[in-house]
């Protein structure tokens, strides 16, 4: 067994659809499905929220990730700024204030954090 973190947070901040489809969502889903990480969280933060809601294919990928066991969460402060908190909740994204949770993950030896 390798040493190091066993949990992963993917912080998705970009409005770049190509990065979302061809890295963040693909890696996040496979990382959980194939057991590369014991826990995978996807944090939707900033411009990624409106992108997600505007793109049906991204919504399908998010649902598949959730079905694979990825916890998909969104920053409530950011989502409120965009006026999308309720819409994110409707697609099973857990919306709450995430600053403290992200800070704890960054400081913890149990978590790896990748930001896009």
C-alpha cells in the first residue's frame, strides 16, 4: 500500500468545458470507480457552476460521478452570487459554505487537493 493521502478533493473553478470533460470529470469518476482514492469529492466553485447548469452533457457526467460514489458539492457563497444554489441542489449537488471544509482538507495529511 502506498503512503500518502487516501482522499481527493477536485476543486473545479474553470468555465472551460474541455478541461471539465477531458480531465476533471473523467479523472474524478475513474478515480472513485477504480479505487484509486478511498474518497473523492468534487467541489464546484465559481464559474464552473453556471457552466455545469448550462450543459446537459456535463449534468449527465455529474450524475454518473454521484452514482459512482463521488461526493459533488458546491460553494454556497459562490452559488448564491450566481443565483444558482437551488438549481445545483436540484441536480443532487450538495450546496453549503465550503471554505472551512476546503481549508481543513488542504491542511490534512489525509487529503490531496487538485485545483482546476
